[in-house]
């Protein structure tokens, strides 16, 4: 709804909406529900006015957490996020307190065994920022958010389909936690993700 309100309801001219619809379909959201939400957002139906709010805070061991929400009641949402953090060993921070530790990028992940040379050539030619191969063979393609769709389409046309493809907040550096602290950190993330208003949770802890 936010994507449609900001960029219009046309999937062809609104790449952010196109990505949101792809995610909704992947989560088995009915087509009628998708259309109804787009119509509400573009003023064709009366509906509740939702807005996006990002909260920043800290988890176990000082790990950075960012929580993207979509809400029609800011008071309720901030109270729920603060409670989820404080009850399980974290705390809510101020705006900008951890955002500098993340990069807003498009990310595509290819499974081990994928053609590294072909992905590298195609991705960089299409305008990707970087292509990184990890020790376990996973190939990661990074793009500017605005170029994500272009690079994804170029790779797809070559038969290179990513296991994961999304625009996200990628941690610049990661924090290592002990085994016990990993369990505590995961609990915080699970509680946050279970909140109705929460859309995405980003963090820099190694779990």
C-alpha cells in the first residue's frame, strides 16, 4: 500500500510496487487482496491510512537492530517495539543511532555451484556494485536499490535466477556473540518479527 501510494498503482512504472507484489505472491497472498490494497492506497477505495516508520535499537552484546514497520497507530507500534526489546535484553535507540552501520542495497544470492564467471560478467555489465563469492561458494550480487530490477532482469534473461532477491539493509560489519547470547538475540528477533506492524527486521549479529 505504501509503495502504491508513493509511486502509483501501475506495476510497469513502479518497480517498488512490482517487488512488493512479487513478495506478496510468494507468500501466497490472494490476487484479490493485492488488488484491493493497491486500490485503497491509490484512492480508489476508502481505507485506513498506513505509514512507514523505522525504529533503531540494540540487541544482545550491543548488536544493532533496525525494525521497519507499517502502521496506522504510531503510539501502539512504538510501545510494542520498545517492549519487545526491553523485555528480552535490548533497548530502543534514537533515530540514526545504528542506521550508519547498514547499507541500503539490492541483494541477489546464488547457490554454490552457480557460474561465477557468468554472473560476474552479466551483473557488472548491467550495473551491479559488486559480486562477492563467500567461502561456502554462495555468490552475492550487490546493486544500488534503483538498479536492482535492471540487474535482476539482465541475470534472469541469461538463465541466472537468484535463490534470494531483495532490496534490503545490509550490515557493514557483523558482531560475534557467544552461543548463549545467540539464543537470546534470536529470541529478540523472533518476538519483533511476530509483531503485527513489523515488516522487516535487520541486524548485524552473527547467528
